[in-house]
C-alpha cells in the first residue's frame, strides 16, 4: 500500500518538468530568433528602412 500512495503523491509534482522545458524552449526561441529583430521593427516603422542593402555594392 505504501508504494501505491507514494507514486500517487509524486504524480502531481511532475507537471512542472514539461512546463519548465517548454518555457525554456519558448524563451530560447524568442531570444535567438525574434529578439534581434524586435528593435529593427521599430526602426523600420519610423524610417521605412532597416539599413543599407547588401546587394547595392554587388
């Protein structure tokens, strides 16, 4: 009986591990993929340009 009650008691605590994993994945994707362009979006909205063209000198 004690083995059954201890496994049932441990189950509610285990939900935070997948939640933490997905939180780290979402934060990492935001930091690596979208955060570098976040400031450029405001610059582009104000100046209608995000910098020099890399094809202009080719």
